[in-house]
C-alpha cells in the first residue's frame, strides 16, 4: 500500500477490520487479508495524488526495464556458447574480446537491474536527481549498443542484440516521459509557479 494512503487511512482500515472480526479472533480472516492485499495492489497500480500520468508510466516502465535487463542477462547466459562459436568462426582474433564483453555483461547486469529499480523509486518520489540518473543510464546503454554495433555483434549474437535493443528502447521511452512539460512541472513546481503569469 502506498505510504501516503496508509498514513491517511490507517485508522479507518483498522476500524473496519476490528468491526468485521469475531469475538475470539486475533488476526484478519483469509478473505479480509485477501481484500486488503487486493486493495493494496490497486493502490500500487494508480498514480500518487498530483502525479502526472507520464511520470506514473515512466515509473512502471523503469520497473519493466529491470525485468527486461534480467531477460537480457538470461539471454546472454543462454547464448554464450553459440556466440563464442560464431565469433571463433568469423573472427578468431576477437574471441578473447568477445569473451570479456560477455563476462562484463554478466557481472554488471545485477548492478544495472538494481539501478533500474532505484531510479524507478526515485522518480516515484519526485527526485530530480533520479531524472538525471535515467539520462545517464540511457547514455551508458546507448554507448554500449554502439560498441556492440561497431563490433558487428548483431551478426553472431542476434538474440543478445535484440534483447539489448529492447532495454535501450524502454530506457528511451522512460526518459522521454520524464521530460514532458507535465513532468517538468511535477518535478520542479517552484519553477512552474514562477513561469506562470500572476493572477
């Protein structure tokens, strides 16, 4: 459940649970617990008060980006042997470089997954520095994709490249969403107030 909702409605929720409880009951019934969890999930799936839909969508996309990054890691691990075999056939001199690149992806992926989730949390909490973090993440992913393209990876690591392109696209859309005019007003309300004409 969202912290703001819990703070505003905690007493009312407890009162309803107590009113529905039997005399000897010490904890909520399964049905009541399920209803409470269902309500909490519904609260998680809607924007916070005053939060623009673009920001809400960006938070959800960033969480999905963490999932896509996990998918990329699984793809890299699953295709490791075939990629190395393809590199050995087409460019034997690049085998060591390709191996190091794959190892770096496997080691860094968990860190990047955590970064996606932390950025989603920061955006949800109206952190302007999290917006800069999303831009930095997009820059790093773009540089990585350009390096992969320059190395000709799409030819021998098609699945890895497709998964990486998906991650890049998710980050691009997230970044666009958090720099819309509505998002700018949300993250910098004092600037928006100064820019608006005095009434």
